[in-house]
C-alpha cells in the first residue's frame, strides 16, 4: 500500500476502469505510453511496488485517463 491514501484510491480506480474498458486501454498500452515496462505498471497498480516512482506513475496514469477519457 502507498503511504498516501489518495494514491491507493487512484490505483483502485484505474484498475476498475481498465477492467471495464479493455478495448480502449490496457496495462500494456499504458506502459508503452509512459515508457515503462508492463511489469512495473502492474506492480504499481496492484500496490506491490510502493516507491516514489511507482506512486508518481499511478498519479500520471490517473491524470492521463482523466484527461483523455474523463474517469
């Protein structure tokens, strides 16, 4: 779990949205967009990697999905 509850909530929101919109985005497409590995994206969204980099990635993904799809 991340230190900031807001980041935990964002990760859960992203995972839920991805599960319902696989035709629009996947963890793989997000990894490619942000120049990260799919494994890193997966570990970050599942809160198995809780470094500053993982936390900032979750925030960046959330902002990207919010701007592009309005989540």
